[in-house]
């Protein structure tokens, strides 16, 4: 394997669902798990496909209770393509299904640089002989509505035919997570199918409660020679294109399946079906799509460049690859948050927790437009957060621990213990530090980008409303002359109450108190920095009480480690690691594209690309330097200086 590829050799049914997750391909708009194309969902395989922000809220009956859960919807399966073989004028073999005893070789190769998944295998059919198959798929990073699968069949030492069924399958449910299978997984309704000669089938449906329209159109063609048979077969829940192709020894036959996806959440379309059919009709062939897809990934990698040698570099690229499949520049055009498990499956029901706290520090310096879109997702749900605070008698904004389509609290109030069968209260909704995370993300985004327009408008509204919530939640204790925050759950959600306590929650959780104090401090800083007219406008709109905010503020200082952006400077505190003595990356900072930072041999090298932007200030623990555009500065790190 190279530094850009990951391989899975052999076929192990018990490991397939993990491999499928790791081989997911996506583009920020939608993603498809790395399932084998010929299999529908079952105990071994799960070919899920998910569009960012596409949720549904079915009702279920579980252990005698009616429960409602909002889920990220498993969309119709566009990947399905199965085949069977026969010798000339012989009987058809059964439809191929992967089994260890019939596979002579089996390999999946995930190419991070190109954003493709390639599967190669040789199958021994008892009636015909050996056939070699190569399949390459992509979910297009340039055009987020397109995906494609190319399959090449080569018969070895025999002649005959291969029959192919290329399908759009609307008979799918949400069933990826075993412990959710008692819930109602039926998300899609009003499934319709149709065909358009000579190569296109289509499928439309709607989500059962959120009423989101979904449309797919698929084009399946043979590139090398005309098929012996080609017929389009729309059925009740599936749209099928059936093909029969002649096979000759050693002569490859290629089949290309291209799919377009649109939903009613998309902008600038008339209807999803019309948009999908139109987009498919103008889509290039597989070779053309692959070229433009690889070019789009190349542009991404240049913006997110990371230079770490060895296995550490391979792992970091793998992590970054999966991050970019859920959060790409296409995310900037969407109303979507950061699902805890990305677009890779149905765990956590696709809900948005506080994971952007760990994601935005990277995006701020490489894809700030994506960071802003994720913050806008939170801003659009600010009214709902204010309603939630008011419902418990508090001021400001109380953001939900689990968010989905509209910003209501998606955390269940009761949880069924799968071992005991008992219903237990779920107190994880008391993790109010999610609000502090959102405020922190606003501040850090604006520090990294200099986006004062956002800070003074939407950012200010979110940060100040979150601060108002903390100011109101904190209670003053005259005996200790200090403020206390009671009845919360910290990041350790397994400790959610005191033994024997009548009420849930903990008092003065350290993480919650520290982050609340930080929010209050930043709120005061922001009010001082705002233009007078904007400050007065906000006071009128949200009735700020500076006295209450200042009274609840405890001064908390945080140590600095690594890279931070504050005080109009890049702060760096590099830590020597024997396993990573050299590393480098580039970032976007204050209008500069491609600020290069490299650490090697006891030195820190910082290069600012030539531009008309202002010089940047870099601060280390023992010194500060100013670097003009077009200059490179090399600093000797004292911790690594052999003379000390």
C-alpha cells in the first residue's frame, strides 16, 4: 500500500460492515457506504446512502411505549447491480453472491488522493468457469449530485453471457444499528418508478413525516459493444435495467452506471425528478466523470495539505479524507450540522451533538466558508434554543444536546436498557455545555478569519444569548459569596446524578463552570468591541443585563498549547515528539491562502505567500515576529537547542 491507499484483502462476512463504514464515499452533500453492489441490506451487508440534513420522524411502539425518534434517512439504494452467468445456450447460474469458497481472490482498495473505491475479485462459477470482475465507484466531488459505478467483466477460458440487473431500490429501511431495530425503520413512502428510453430509469419517493421529496435517475450503458438484450423494467418499489452481454475469453466488457440525486431541500430546482433526469442527461461518461472528480479532490488536498511522513501521515490523511466526505466546500451551500458519525451510517441517528467543537479548529484555517455554514446551522435554530430556555423559566438560549432538522431537543427522555428491559430516565439532555461549545466556535472562527461582519451580527446574537442563559442559570450563594451552576451533566455523561438524589444532575461540574465563565467573559469583551449602534440594537432586542453577566463571571485562565488564533496573531507552542520530529501543514489565515508551517531539526519555518495582504504576527512563548507576504522566517526552537 502507498501512503495514499488503504487495502482490505479477502472476504470476511463478520468484518464487512466495519469495512463498509471505512470505505464510505461522499462529497458533503451525500455519501454512500462501501457495500458490495450486488447485495441488499442484511446481516452481513448494509448499502446505506445519506443526504446531509435529510431527516424523518417516525413513531414506534417499543416495549409498550410510544416513542418518536428523528433519524437521518437511509435513501433508496442506487448502488444495486447484480449479475449471473451462463455458457452459450446453457442454463443461468444463480445470481452471484460473495462466498469465501467461490472467491479465488478479493480486494478493496480505497484511494484517498482520487476519492475512489476499487474492488477486484475472481469468482469460480460451477457451471461456467472463472470470471474476473473489477468495480470502481465514485461519489462526485465536483458535482455533488452525481455518483458512478464502473464494472468490468472478463471471462477466463470460457464463452457465454452475463446477465445484469442495474437497479434503483426503494424498498429500504433504516436498519444499520442493531439496537435500533425494534424501532420503526420505514422512512420512505409514495415510491414511484419509471423509465426513459434508451438507458434511463428513475425513482421518486417522499419521507413519511418530514415530507422531503427524493428523486434518483440512473443511466446504465455498455461501452465496448452493444448488449444482446437491454430492457427497462419499472416495478412497484424498484426501477430495473436488465442487460444481457456476450462474454468471450480474455475480452473485457465494461458496464457504466451513473446516478443523479436531488431532493426537495435543494435550491434552484423546479422539482427533484426533473432536476435528476436533466442532470443525468448532461452527465459525462465514466472516464470524464472520473477526471473531473479527481481534479476536484486534487483542489481539496491542496487546501488541506498535510505533510507528515510514515504511518502517522497515512492515518492522518485517512482521518482527513473522511472528514472531507462529510464536510466539504459543498457543505457551505447546505443547512446542515456535523453528525456525530458523519454520513457513514445511522449511529446516533445522525444527530448533531457538539462535535463541531473538534472539527472547526481545522476547518477555520482551511475551509472557513464551511465553518461559517456550520455556525449558520446553529444560528437558524437560535429561536428554538431561546424557546427551550424560556420553557424552563430561563433567559437566553439553551441549545439541545442532540439536534436535527429544526433544533428541538432530540434526546430521548426515557431510555430502554437492552439488557434489563427496564425503562430508565435519560438525563443526557442536561449537557448544557453544548451551548458553550457553540459560543467558543463563534469566537474562534472570527479570530481565525477576521470575519467581523459575522461576529457583530449572527455571532454576537448567539454568543450573547448563550451568555444570558449561563448568567440566569448561575445562582449566587451568600454563604460562599460565589455563584454556582447546579443540575447539569458534564462531558462524562455516565455520572448524571448523585446517589439517592431526588433530582438529576450534578452541581458545579468543573468543565461546565469553566466554559460558562469563558462565555461570559467573551460576551463582555464582545460588547466592548461592538460599534455603539450595534450594542444598543442588541440591548433593545435581547434585553442585556451587564450587571448580571459581570456578577457571575469567574476569571479563568487557560494554558495555551499548539496552534491558536487570538489577539490578531498566530500563537504557536510546538511540542517536540520523538515519533514526529518533522511535520508540516498549510493554512488560511486573515486573507492569506497557503501559509506554510514546517517543523524540522529543531527549527520552525513559517512561509507567507506573496500577496497584497498585511503582514502577519506570529507569537511563540519566548518571542514574537512579523512576517510580510512573500517572506519565509526560520526560528530556532529553544527547547530543541543542544546548547541549552
